């Protein structure tokens, strides 16, 4: 079986219950889970039966033990996670949006273990044994200069072994602060331009492409995709999540996949989501759906349809991980989206 490796930061997620605001919930109880884009992608793939590994660095304490146990419980390989007394477990706080009020995230991740661990600490030879796909995101290089250097070395190591690299852009405007006086956008653009020459598949929203690559979007998605693959000729595909949201509680979600070999932009049917349980992790589910379909050698139209259906279902599940089976995703693809009880 082909192996997928993801690398990045995993954090403790502390969410207010229901739709409570921070000041309503604290002091009081919050919901604790673990989250992070690359870990979420690995979890989704493992849940779909793929041999998926997650690599990071974590402090050597009981909460990190629980984090690793959580990933293992989903079938994610964790044997290459580094443990060290240095650094800390990153944390983020979440309050969900409702109606016209958007959600809000507060990060507390400076000095996390993965942010300070050097690239030389990782055994890339062992990590990449049997690996066919390697996954990074635009989030981990945003947390520190060292993390950006580690991600660059990781993609270079993967490319040297002819491993296909997927980059889920995931622009985070509250990050990219590690080189003042550069703005977040300037730093993101400069850093991603060093990573993308080693990447095979670009994944992101339209705003990710414009904010992190300095490419302007004039409303033509095909033209945007062509700009991206022209600037980064190693790319074989460019995939986009597409959202049209009237409120925090209602979204129209779709996807598109540009295939370089055929110079074709494939679009998926749009899903109207009228009750969002949790939108965080939907893009990760989309990326996992893409990789799963690539591993199955699915044609491009089926690939983007599966990825979009996976992203759609992730909106119905609390937490960052997409606990959706292959059969459930296929059912949504076939039009069974009525939410009927399975008896």
C-alpha cells in the first residue's frame, strides 16, 4: 500500500461550548481536542484506510502523550514524532461564529516544540521509507523562521527521492510575524516562493493564492490556475476550494481542479450547507480527498468530486478531523445528501 506522510504542527484546541463567546465561557468549561492542518489530513486519510503517517515534534509530557494516543486511535502512524523537553504544545482558542457573526481564533503557539526543533533532528531517510506523497501546509512555515527552514528542507528531501509533494496553502493572517518589518503578506509570499518549486499539487482557496503568491485574481479561475502553474512549472495540478457564504451558518461549498496534462479545469457540483456544525478542518478533508483519489488513480472529474464531497461532510462534524467513511462520501457524491437516518 502506498504511504502518505504529513509534516507540521499539532495543537491543543480549546473551543467554547456551542456558540458561546470567550467572555461568556470563561471562566468555565471549554471543549478540548487536538488539531492542526497536517495532522487533520493524516487523520482523514487513515480513516479512509490509507497508510498515513504524521511527523512533528512535541514536548515530553502527558498531554502530548494523549495527543499521540488520539492520532494512533485513528490509525495514524506516529513513530517518527520527536519528543523533547524543549518547547511547548501550541494551543489555539476557538469561538464558533453564528449567523452574521464570524468565528474567532486566538493563537498561543510561540515557542512550540515544532517551531524550535532543527531539521537535523529528523531522520528523513526513515521518515520517507515507502512514501509516495508528502503533505505540507502554509501554516507551519508561518509560525517561526526555524519552522519555515525545516519545511523547506523536508520538501527538498522529498523531491530528491521523487516523492510527490502536496502543499495546502492555508493562509493565516494572524501568523507570519517572524521577520519584521515585513508584512505578513510579504513574508508569506517570499517564503512560499521558495517552497512551491518543489511541490506537485497546489491546494488552496482563491484568497490563499492571491495573499500568498502575489497573484491577482480577476474572476477567471482558469486564468488563475494557469498563472500558478506557469510560475511554478513543477506543478501537475492546482486545486481550489470555493466558498460563497451568506452567513457563518450557511455556505455554498464547491471545488475545482486544474490538470496540467490536459490543460483542463474540472469543477465539482456545489453543496448548499445550511447547518454548519464546524467549518474548521473542511479544507483539510478536501485535501485528503484529493490525495485519496490520486492514490486510486481516479480521473480528474471523479477526484475533484470526491474531494468536494469530503469537504462538504466535514462541515457536519465537530472538531478538525473528518470522521467520514468512504461509503458516506460516495453517497453524497451520488446525490444522497438528505441526511436520512441509516437504519
